[in-house]
């Protein structure tokens, strides 16, 4: 084992011992000053609205997309701490800092619904036309696939307001931007044959969020090497969403009438509120901080594709529904004096 590895191992054992058996509370402010970098990753659970598109001859929707799935997520942050109070305005606290953060997530889901009923679509550009598709009495499958990509960036101003030597309030404010891309693919399998060349549908929702962030964290640090943090935040954002949908459609069973490629686009501009809560803990080892955090967020508006499933529906469009996400991530940060 190298000297560096032995040194790190000894530091970690010492920190764990102090946490378990107690250590003197830090009574003096150590006034950190300089740049820091932080990064981490984990898993994020998405619960977004499901989408219907495949129907039987009676106009009943057969299944829908699976809007609940896990995604891989990660983040990186860069910041500057003004520990001596000479570079950043700080009228209410200490250790004012400017932080930029970028976060991304990538996940997917798939779902299969088995039936002996005929399966088909309404035309996304003219829902009054018959929902033609596969024949009945044979094994038919409605296939749903969803791919989601999300990334967001924010720039925050933070400061620490100590209640005492162990309890600190950290209010923050700033601006945020988020990009969301959700793609759905709908297919029909009839008696083992893929009918995508005759009946299929795929769509893409691309949304841009931008707005203001306001929140705060409370950190409890009973010993110098360990802390627990709880926080809340609220984002008020404008949303610009666009839908692009493409469909193969045979106007007649198995293409006995003219075959068409339909395309429909739609746009929606709205507002969204995101309310979040977080809980985390960390070990403080000199210039290093190692922690784990859990987060939950409620989204008042999540843009979603809506496709016609009956003669009274409109053409494919953007719909807005509530959604929520939750994540668990490990992280490490390094202060560079």
C-alpha cells in the first residue's frame, strides 16, 4: 500500500472515530477562502405522465407509456468562497460565495401490452378517420418505449448566517435554465410480425425552462468532521415546449387503401413552479468533503405529448401535467485555497 493510501485510510478512520465517540465542537470560524470544485452522481426516479396512442376498434386505448422509471444522474459544480469578506457583498452573513452548477439525467422505459383484439391508431392529423390496424383473434402486442434526457444549469449566490457554533442557515438565490427531451415510440406487433412499416408513431417533446431560484439550507455540525443538512427551494420558471410527431398510417387494413406519412407539430408556452426538499450528510476532512444527499422535487407543469384516441379528440398536441422526481447521489468537493 502506498504512503498516500495509508495516509488517506488513517484520516478516514480518525474521522469515523471522532463521529462515533465524539469530538470537540469547533468554536472558531476557520474562514475558508478560495475556489472549490464539487462533483457526484447517482440515481434519479422520474414519475411523469403516461401517453396513450394505440387503440382497439371500439376506440379504447390499449395501454400507455411507462412514465415511472430510474435514470442515471450526475452533476459538477464550481464556486468561489469569499472567506475574508473583501470580494463579494455580504450584508447578512459570512463566507459569501458564487456557485455554478450543471446537472444531467438520462433514463428510459419500455412496456408491452398483449391482447387478441385488433390494434391501430387514429391519424394524428385527422382523428375522424377510422383507427385501422392489425387483425384480431391472433396474438397482438402494443409496444411502448420512452427515452428521457434532461440537463440543467444554475448560477447561485449563497451566504452563511450562523445561529450558533453548530447551526448555520444558508440562504441562496439565483437563476436557472433546464432542458428536457422526451421521446416516445409506439409500435404494433401482430402474430409475430412487426407492422411498423404500416402502423407506427413516434414523438419528441423538447422543452426549455428558465427562471429564478430562491431557497435555503440549515446545517447542523455537532463536531468538526461531520454535518447534517436539510434544505428547501422553489423555482419559478417560464416554459417553452415543442412537439414533433411522425406517423406511418395505412388507410385500410394492411394497406388496402392509400398509405400516408403524417407529421404534426405543436407548441405551448406556460409557467412552471418547481418545489424541492433535500436532506444530506457529510464528512469534512480538511480540504475535502464527502457526502450523500437525497432530493425530491414537485413539478407543477411537465410538458407531455397528447395523441388522439377517439373521433372527438384534437390532433396531436402538447399537454401539461404535474410530475415529480427524486434522487440519491454521492458527492465529493475539494477546496482550492
